[in-house]
């Protein structure tokens, strides 16, 4: 089969299309022929070596496709089922071994590109607003990268609950997408973000800041949060935040800061099915629109990473084998 292989850490140029042996299904696994593959920022962290892994490897952990073979002891799925996943290493490939415990049924009517890119971003948005800080109707929050995959999902889910969402974006086109998703106000990164947030909240600040950008926005997020508010730093698209003195949280308003990761919020099958089910059902019933902003042939994974890291994409990014 064809797959993208990484033999050395580095920039997008280390992503190379290769011919590799077909995977062999084992106990508790599904062999899936991929229809679409999700591309996420964590893939760039692993590729660069920021998150170390053994070399060589096939990148990616998210995708969707049809089951072609079942391992021993698999009883919940059948050959031909459409499934999606967010935790199957080696997903930048034409065939993927997916642990049955990690596979999610795909509802009828949900397209392959949407299913392939909805879980990581959708479940991230879900745990942020269900388990990190759950805003109430009428509260105001700050969402960075409002036109990104997680940002667009967060904004829709929050606005649907009556929460006022302030977002940050980099261009007019991205502002339009963010407003269409339900943003109350949209700011630019070169604005005095904290000052503008204070103006928009009568000096109080936001109940929570959901920050997936990291180094470039962390200080603004901290200064924008109200007394006893929450700063959820869930990503580092602009780079990691430098070491931080916890004593600063006291005069800033007894603030809460957390650095969560999705893996710790889908620790068992029941929790995975809750989060994934909520997202897939919302897509299926039309209450959530997952925007696939860019799709690339599998062979063009290098360009997909360049565009993602260069903030040239909006919504989700997928590879098509």
C-alpha cells in the first residue's frame, strides 16, 4: 500500500510517499481501507520532534473508512461498516489498523472528509466546554483561532447555548467565517486583545479563554480573563509558552490555568462514545457544521503541513488516498 513515511525529524519536506507492506489485522483490531485522513497540529509537533517518537513512522491518528477485515474477539463491528477514529497511529496510509475500542460508527449522511476530521477537533471542543469550563448562557468567553477547526466548532457549540463568543483571527475572510459560526465579536491578533476584551465586557473580562495558539496569545489570554476565570491552554500553534510563575495568578484574580490533552478526557470507551456521539449526532442532525477548508491527495501531505503551519487553512484539513 501507499503511505507517508517519516525517517527523520524536521520540516514538512520529511513527509515522503512510500510503498510499504499492508498491515495485518490482529486481535481486537479492525483493518480499514481509508476514505479520508485528518491532518492536525499534533501531527506537525510529532514530525518536528517536539513530541518525540520512534523513527521511521507513518504519521497521523485520525481518519475514516470502511472495515475490510476483523481481528479475533471483535464483535461490535462488521466488514463493510463505516467507521471513524482519532487514535490509530499510522493513519496517513491507504490501509490502517484501528483498535476496535477506538472506532466510532459513522452515521448515514456524514461525508468521509467530515467524518475524518470531526473527532479530534470535535472532541477537543467537547471536553473544553463540558469538562474544563462549562459556560452558562449570557457568559462571555474568548476563543483564539476562531476560523480554525476547533475554533469554528467551539464557536458554534457555545453560541448555540447562548454564550457570547469573542474570537481572534488573522484575515477578513477568516473573520467572515467566524461570524457565520456565531461569534459575537471578532478581533485581530494585532489588536490590543486584552484591552478590547475588557471593553466588550464592561471591564470584567471573560469567564474563560480557550487558547490553542500558545506563545503568541498566552499573555493576552491571561490579561483578558475575569477574577476566578479559567485559561485553558490546549495547543501551541505558535510555539510553547515559556516557563510561567504561578504566583502571577494571585494578583491577576485568583485565576485557573490548565494545559489539558484529549487523551486524558477519553480514558474509557464510555467517555469516548459520549464525546464522539455528541459530535457525530450534531453533525448528522445539522446543528453542527464541520468545515473542511482544504483537502489534498495523500501524496501532497508535505503541502498540507506547510499550509496548516502557515495559517493558510480554515476549518479542517484532510488527505484523500
